[in-house]
C-alpha cells in the first residue's frame, strides 16, 4: 500500500466572467455569469514510502490545487485521498501531525522572531515537549548549518537562509511526508544546490517521503527518481526519471567543426539545426539513423572537433507540456 | 480532549505573546497608542458631562451610568481588538489565501487565524474601562463583573465579526458588511438604552445584540441579578459556537490563492 493514494481526484472552481469596462461591471452585478474551470480532473497516482517524486506541470496545470487537497487545505469535489492512510478532509488535524509543508511563495515563519523562537513556536503547535524540541533544534541546526543566523530575526535573513529555516520549521515534528511547493523559487544557483543537497540528506537520514513541485528542471533532475507530469488538470505522464530519459532522449545533438565546408541537407533522421559553414549543429533521431551514420555523412577525416549531447531535459518536459503526450 | 483544549490555548497565548513582542519592537509607539486611546475615550465623556449640565436624565441614565456604559463598551471593544484583532479583517485573510498556513497545522484554524496580531491601542480601551470603574465606584464585585462583561462583550463582538467576515467564503467584498455590523454594535453601545423605543429596541436585543452584552450588564452592575448574568453568558456561548459553526461551514468553500504572501 502506498504512503499517498489518490483515486479519481477532481476539483472545479467557479469563476465569475466580467465583460470589459464599467458597463460590463454593472452587467455582472445585475446578471452575473460564471464559468466552471476544471483545475484537477480524474487524477490517480500512488507514492511509496521514502520516494522523492517530482509533481510538475506548466502554470495553471493543477499542481498547487492537488498539493492543497493532499494537505487538507482544499476540499475535493470528487475522488478519494489517503495520506498515511488518513483522509485529509475527515482528519485534517491528525494528518497535520504527520506531514510537513513548505510553500516557497508563502512564509510560515514570524518575521520579527529569530529562527530559534520560531522553531520553539512550531514545537508548541505540534505539542512537542520542550526538551524534545531543544534536542530536535540542535540536530537540525547542525544538519542545515544554521549556527550563523539561528538567533537573527527572520526579516534580516537572506532568501536562501529563510528557505532553509522554513524547511527546518516543517521538520520539527519529524513528519513522515514532506510537501515542498517550489522550495527553490527565487534562489541563486549556489543556494539552490545547497537546498537540494539538504533535501537529499533529509530523505536519506530520516527516510522522509518528499512530494516536490518545481519549475526548476535542476530540482527534478538532481532530486527525483520519479516524475508525475500534470497538464490541464490531468496526469499526462507518471514514470521514472530513467524511463523518461530513455524514451524521450531518442534524439542526439551533434555539433561539429570541420576543416572544409560541408553541404548537408535535412535527410530522414537528420535535421540541420545550424549551418555556419565550418560549424554544424545537427539533430539525429537515433530511431532512424545512428550517430555513426551521421558522422559518416560528414566524413570523419574532415572533422576537427565533435560534441555529442542529449536534448536538455527542460526541452523534453516542454515538449511534453505542449504535446500533452 | 482536555489535553487538546489545553494545548490549543497554549498555542493561542503563545501567538498573542509573539504578536505583543512584535509591537514592543517600537516601545514609544506602543505606549503612545495606549495613552492616546485613553485620552480619545475621555474626550467623549466630556461631551456627556456638558449634556448632563443641561439635563439630569437621558433615557433613565445619570452621568455615572453613562460613565460605566462607556467603560464597559470600551472594555469589550478593547478585549476583542487586542486579543482577536485579525477577526476584524478575516475576510482579507480568506480572500488572500492566508488560511493555508493555518490549515496545515494541527490546531483550530479560526483561533490560529485571529490570534496572530494584537492592536496596542485596544489595551488603552481595556485600561480605560478600569479607570472608569475607579470613578464609578471600585469594589471587588464591580471589578469582577466588569471583567466578566468585558470578556463576554469582547467575545460577542469578535463572534459577530467572524460570522460576517466568513461570508467571504461565499461572496466577494463582504468586508463592507462586516465593518457595518461592527460599527452598528459600537455605535449603539455608547448610548443609554432608554432613549431607544419600539423596533429599534427590539433590534438591540436580537440582530444587533447590544442590549444583551451592554445594557443588561449595566443593569447587573447597578443591581446584581444572577438570571440576567446567566442570560449574557449563555448568549455569549451561543454566538461563539455559531461563529465556529459558520466559519467551519465556510472553510469547505475555501478556494485559497497563489498570491505571494508573507506572515507579518
């Protein structure tokens, strides 16, 4: 049995439609019109204990709505949710003791308090005895390297330090499942890397199941072994990261620098992406032509330098968003 | 169950403590807010002193009765605004999706949401109530009664605000309705009930329950009556329960938002 089980989950929102201008505003008061938006539509998935899964999709795909239903913030219209065998709607409080949440766009910490005071407050929220909270803070301050700023008011912290504190606050009660909604939003590459390695360590040391939503391909590639892609409220892909790469990385990018000019046109399986005389960039569909065939076409003796790479994961994900598979 | 209630109170008190700590970051503003609120309330009494110099009686109330009426109203207002400030802007909390952070915590959402801020000037209202009691006639009985009625009045004001602000779960822009409801309560609570007759009087003991939380308590402070005391306490329990009921019902309609917000 999975630690998170979602069956036929659906959620719609009723949105008021207003025609433009003052006339439209008056009309909408007298005779309001509404449209129903299906934010989540018949979503099914199951997550096992200790997994780090990426739950991704374009803006407005239904990621946040799903995560909010899983954590008991929103009521679903249809379907069932079980997180640690608890129904978030019927037992919101019971579930809250078992899960942690970090919303990158929403602060949970009191900004005028120090991280230490905030952690103590969170300890009280989860009814943890003082001595245990102290012990936990000591453990987490070491793991998340908070010594330098644990006694500085949150409002004076950098964004990276604040996110680290937000994650620690969500771990005070030792949750079994952690929901991270865009935890690296707005962070610089160094801090992002730091947060990622901390998430990895946390998953390894505490066996915490991590449900991650992010627009950052780096987060997904470096942290997750499984990816669920949602678009227009529906799951369009639920697969391992390896499978995603294996099935969708059937195209290679070949960049070559040649001694003499090469005249190459698009052929079946080879697309010329860039031709600058002595520099060529080709896309080789390896289901139709091998990379060796492409090199033979270019004449290996004519090649000074060559670079063969995969299509970036970001492009693969973008094409899945666009095509909807 | 008892443990859960105890823990809930512990967290709510801690939340209020932290909110006070935030206000104390600027001590001068904190103190001046309190002092100026006391002076502001006192200025209204001066108007009544002038009125009583013209006429001895207003709706059966003498100057001392008006004093205690103002003292009690200020206390109720102060109690609600100091401890439950956010109840008066609950619709904004609902509309901007700020309930999210309370919904993921294992505590009562309403209590958590309304105890995250304090209004320092409201402490001036509470102190003003006790200052008035000194002028009116301080004794243990009056002190206890004023304290109880300040709390019941504050709870009723908070509950009415929660009920009206909770309409935001169903309709937009309900903050205006909530503000009007609160203003009605405050405005009526500073006049002697004897000046109101007929439908208005009926209204003051029903939909705008100033009568139950201010006029009856004044009668009890003047002449103690256990039945009248019980009426106010029972009504307070009723309206507090109703506020929780309406809020929890509305919570099922909560739609959250993806606005970027900070806890300030």
